[in-house]
C-alpha cells in the first residue's frame, strides 16, 4: 500500500467515525431524556463555570471541564440549535421543581 493509499484509507475511516459520532449525538438529542442527561453532564463538568480555585483543585476541575468541552463541541457539530433548547428546558424544569418541591436553601 502506497503512502497516498494509506492516507486515503485513514481519511475515509476518520470521516466515517466523525459522521457516525454526529449521527449518534443527533439521535440522543432528539429525545428529551438525552438532552436532559447531556446537559446534566455539561453542568457536572463545570463547562459553564470558572474552574480556577487558586489551589490544586483547579487541575481537577480543568480535567472535568475538558471532557465537558469535548462533549459540547460534539453537540455543536451535530445539532448546535439543541444547546439552546437544552438550556431552556433546564431552566424551565428548574422553575417547575422549585414550585413542586419548595424548600429553603438553608434546609438543604
């Protein structure tokens, strides 16, 4: 196999994997449960927060955030409009939960 043939095969494989990954995310993002879980993972990874703490915990937080950013990039490649939908659903659910389960913050 020539180097050109090898490169072509590698490019074909990478394109296939990228399209499959995007398709997987599209399927997950079609379901409310999928959007809810992905958004929870993004929140848990600290994607929407500052990770700097001033001590070594920053390294741990940056590691989590790095994984979250990879997932966020995959979402943005597959269906970028779903991110806004996920955020709106999250906010709506948060308001609904506060009404359904009213507790004071100091009770937690």
